[in-house]
């Protein structure tokens, strides 16, 4: 909903701040008073085409801001998100644009600079204009299919078709991917087989490179190590015999001392026993050390060609890794990957057949759902055509005929919305062929037709409604037709915000709010002013519209009757 319009230096408006409420707001005033300037300013703020002629004479630039309060589920928020503009769904949305006297303009959304194209896209989501010189919204055929679906209450079927479409697309993508993999794998089979054979011939083990590198380093040092071990072993040559002889000599000395009558407690005898025991321990330790050195020497007693074999193995592994563009550590993983890809080639035929069967099923499911939706759309189109036709005669469009064309699309153009091209078409005269809505030549007729269509669509669950602007939709009609226009505008305004510029008292009397547009001043000081009217002032304005320059009591009575009709 539009809640405010701020205008500065636009044509004859120097400064104007308007607060706008819900329902039907009517703008009246004498011809030339500047009613269209309000719409021009709103168009400036919402991205419509503008030229330097909108800048008030003597001013450096024109500026207009439109403040909207969209519902949290309004699609305009998705546009802001797509464009990278910050927003809060619980806050007002401010569209602002400045236009300098040299024709350059700048656009802002919530005070964030953006392009005029972005401003226009946002504006088109927030309002529709139907008038003498332009009609936007309904003339865009892209809006016809969602409008028909909303009218027919087809949201459930539309969602079913959308889900079926995504299922079909995923199945198609899977088949395409499998075809690609099969073709690629088949082309690589020979090379994969060769590479896998090379890896299997070497049979690399995880962690083998580190083991081989360590072994090579150890083997390279083995020769020097054995020499050192030999030198250590030489120390023990004859050592055991000499120690054993020393033990025997001490034992003999101890026995002589005892045979000479010395007791065990004699110091010399005791010392000889201790020395002999110590040498016994030395003999045992020496024998153990000699055995340990022999074991160490055996550990370094490698096969003569073991170093050569380790280096050759390491060279082969690293050479294959370089050839395949991986590290040695990755060879076991690559081996498993090559084997898996070869198995995939062997089983891909069966998998591809299953995927193609699933694709055929998904396509059939989509076409069935889309066919059901097409039938429902044709039925809804007939109902909508009947509803619109019922609205045309009271609006002085009794010669016009309306139809909803639901044409099948080629399968290549099928999409998540189904297989239908939906277009609203009209024939303006009996016998004339149906054509696009743009075939209506008269701006007034086109605006009234838009009103008829909107009236037929009203209250059919079409989601958040944009602000609808009707500019002199009653041009060239009066009496009962003008009253029919006012009645339909009032009906539309029950569920949406409607702004109408009118010369018809029958239309103006239906307004929830009434603004009078007038000029004030003279010459270059001429300005346009907007005055919200009270109930009494509305009656006087309606009387003026009924009687002209001289307002009569009869006109006032007629005005009161219109207001209370």
C-alpha cells in the first residue's frame, strides 16, 4: 500500500506532502488544474520514463519520494533481495528519485543508490497504471497465466506441476551425466587398464615410501657401522680366557693361604675371595656384552644387493607417481579409484538403462500433471471470460468480446508452470478477430476494460494486490456508465488500494477519500495545490462537477444523493 507521496519542484508543484490511506482515493479538479502532475510525480518516484520538462521552471531539480508499506509476503521483497538491497520486512519501503534540469536522474531505494531500471522493476511490482495514455500490468502477457491460475484457484495443481517438472529435470540431468560418464569412461578404458596394470605390478603399500627411504639410509650406513662393531668386538678376543685364568690364579692363592692355616676371616683371604667373585661377574658381563655385539653385527649383516633393491624399488615408485601426477603415498588410493572407474564402465550400461526408465516415468508424470492443469486452465478461462463479459456491457463496452486463449507449448518450451501459453484477448467489434489487449485503440476503453477484468478477478486469491491507478477511466461516459465505473472501483478498493483521477461526480462520490486539485497564483507564480476535502467540501465539489461554474441548490441535492447512494 502507498502511504505517502513527497513532491518537490515537479512542474507546477513547489512542495507537497501527501498521506494516502487505504480504499478508494479520488482526485478531482477543473481541466488543466494539474491532476496528472500527481501521477507524473508518482511515476518519477517509481521509475517511469521522465524528462527535464518535469522540473519546475527556475528549480535546479525535481524530486519525488513514494513511501510504501508492503505486506511481509509481498513479492517486492524478493526483488530487493535479488538486487542486493538491504531491507526489513517490518519497515516501510521508500522509493526516491531526483531529476535535474539537464535531464539526468538518480534513483534510491531506502536511501541506497540504485539504477532507474531497478527502481522501475520495483515500481511495477507495487502499482499498476490504467489510463488515457498508458496501461501497464495487464498488457504484459506474462501476467496473464498467474492471474488465470489465481482466478481458477489452481495453486495446488500449479505446485504439483512444478514438483513434477523438477523431478523430470533432475532425472534428465542424471541421464545426461551418466551418458557423459559412460562416454568419458569408455574413451579412457584402455588407458585406465594400462595404468591400473602398472600400479598393480608395483603393488604399492601405504607408508612404503617412508619405509624404503629409511631402509636406504640405514643400508648406506651399514658398512661403516659393521666396521665400528668389529672394532668393538675385537676388544673381547681372548678376554674371557684371560679373565678366567685370573680367577683361577686368585682361587689358587686363596687355597694356599687356607692350607697354611689362615682362617676364612683373615683379611687377605677375604680380599682374595672378593676379588675372585668380582672377576666372575666381569666374566659373565663380558660374555653377555660379547653376545650382544654379535647380535648387533648380525642385524647389520644385510644381503649384498639389498641396498640396490631398495633404491630400485623407491625409484620405480617415484617414477610411476610422477608419470601419474600424484605422490607415492597417493598410489594405493589411485589404484582403488582406477579400479572403481573400470567397474563403473562395466556396470554403467545397466545404471544408464535404469536412469532412462526413471526419466521416461518422470516425463510421463509431468505431462500428466501438466495436462490436468491445462484442462483446468481452459475451464477457468471460460469462467473468467464469462465474468468479464458480464462486466463489459455496464461499462459501455457491450460490443467487445473477451476470451482467454490457452494454447499448448512445444515440449521444448515446457517449464515449471506447465505447457500452456495463456493470453487475454479481445475483439472490439462484432465479427472482428480476437487480438491482444493492445488492439483496443481508445485509451479510455482500454482503461475501462482493465477495470472490467480487475473487477472479474477481484477476491480470487491473487495474492497481494498492487496499488491500482485509473486515470480518467470515465472519459467520454456519463450517467449509468459512470455510475457502473464508480461501483466497480469501489468494489476493487474493498481488497486493494485504488487511486482514480476523474471528472465524473458518480465516480468521485464513491471515494473513501477525496482530493481536489487546483491552481493558485498567476503567471510564473502559478502553482498546483492539493486539498483533502471534508464531507461538506466533498458535497460542494460534487455539486460543482454536476452544475459547472454556478452551483445550484439542485446540484447540491444531487451531490448529497450521490454521496449516500
